[in-house]
C-alpha cells in the first residue's frame, strides 16, 4: 500500500505504562490525519485490549475534541495497559491463551488501513508481532519515562519525569537544611538511571546512585561525612529504583522495583550521625502536566508518524536524532537498549562538581545549593 489516496481510516492507541505527553501525540496524529489528509481517525481504548472487545472499544476522533485541555493533561484519555500480552493473555484460572487473532480481527472490523501505536520497546515488540501476523500496517511512536530506547535520543514522557524529580529535590533541600537531615529521593528507572542522573544534576544532589555504577555504602557514608566536615548540615541523595540495596540484592515488591530508598536509609542510619528521611516519588513522575519539551516532541512524533503512513512506509518507529525527526525499522528501534554511559558527559560533569556515585572516595566537595 503506497500513497495517501489509498488510506481512508487509521487507528491510534497507547500501550504500556502511561506518561505525560501522550495526549499531545494523539492530538498531533488526529490533526495531521484529518486536516492534512482528510482521513478518519479512531482512538483505540485501553491499548490492544480495546481491539479484543466486541465491538472494539474505539472512538471516532475529530479535531474539535482537542479544545486545549488535552494538550496540557497528563496520562492518556484513551487509556492504556501494561498487562495482558495478547499472545499469552491471562485467564481467571491462572492459565494463558493466545488471543492475537482477536486483536487482528478488531483492527479489520474497524476498517482501518493503518495503526499508529505509541509505546515503549516491549509494547512495540508485541504490536509488531501482531502486525506481521495479521498484515496490519503499523507505525510506532516511542514513549518511556526511562528514555532507554537506543534508536532515539528522546522518548515521550522522559522530560516531564525529570522535571518532577528535579522539582522534588528543589522542595527537599530547604527542609533538609532546616532540620539538619540527609534526604533520600527514590525515583523511577526500570533498568536505567537516566532520570536519577539528570534530576540529580539539575537538582543539586550530593550523591547519585544509578544501576550502571555499582556503589559501596561505605563510600556513600564517606561523602556524607565529608560534607559534614566542610560545615554542611544536610545532604541530598537520589537513587534509582533499579539500584540494588546496600547488601547487593535487588529490592522489589510483588515483582516490581520499589523500596531501595528505604533500604538505603536503614543502612545509613546505622552508620551516620544524622536524621534521615526517604521520599519515594513513584507514579508522580508519570502524571501531571507534560513539560513543553514533551509536548513538542509528541507533536513532532505524531505528525511524522502520519506522514509515514501517507508515504506507505510501515514497520517504522519515529525517532529524534541530531535535532531532527526521522524513522528507523521497528526491529532496529527496539534492538538497542540505552542505559547511562558511565563515562559520558553527564557523569563526567557530575563528578566535576563533586557529586558522588558511591564508587570512589570523595575528593572534591560538591553540594546542593
């Protein structure tokens, strides 16, 4: 299928965890498709689960529903899910079944000529498999607060997550100084420390702990003590949820990361003469108004995705590289994982400021301002 004349209707869905900027992407897809090409756009509710319903859970999207509120709102008004892989969909009895054909039939029953899916690497892999099985024309848009999709420098949701974490540090610093405390902030980051690193630098953290750099509790203690000896009465620590605890074991609850901040706090309480408080941001990083940059990237990604459909260029993921929008094969987009470069410019800049990653004895004193 080539050329916009053969396209009459497209679908758009969000899959995986929610994040800020998704509604801006849906808005961009709708405007470009309706105004630019005269197509119909159907928003699929609850990701691929909406295509399993009969009739499919979908709504006709028109430009008049985007009155300005949705551009500014977090989450996704279409709903999303990060559970229920159609190829191994859970049953009530604990077993699983393959419901992939139901998703494909739902796509066909809506009369769709193409599908734009907004999701992370896991979602893109599943939806691509569905597209290949059912002959669905697919274009993907990257979104993940972890910013760990290797083919793109930017993913929707990351900038807002960093902004939320930085804002938390800005609020924790005054109360830390007022009460002579060590404040620990636990932030999200499935396997990568991008949020912890970026917010830690922007928010003036003294210690940044990320899964890419193994840390020693003794080195963390030494940094806190060095700050105290310099006359500082507080310290700020940021730790990514995927970091192991002080004992080297991964901290999780019900199969999900979470709790490493408290594990670190308990270990430090036994080693430092200071009050400690732990704040876990959790899903606060996914919600709230999207930052201007997330709105911009979502808009650029959404319009480019529609243009790819119009050009008949399917099985592609939209990417941002070298200040330009582009696209790569979906398989390439999800093949490479981008964790923090331990010798990259951000880590080097942080070390130059005296920030400790818990891996060396502190030499240069840094500090939150």
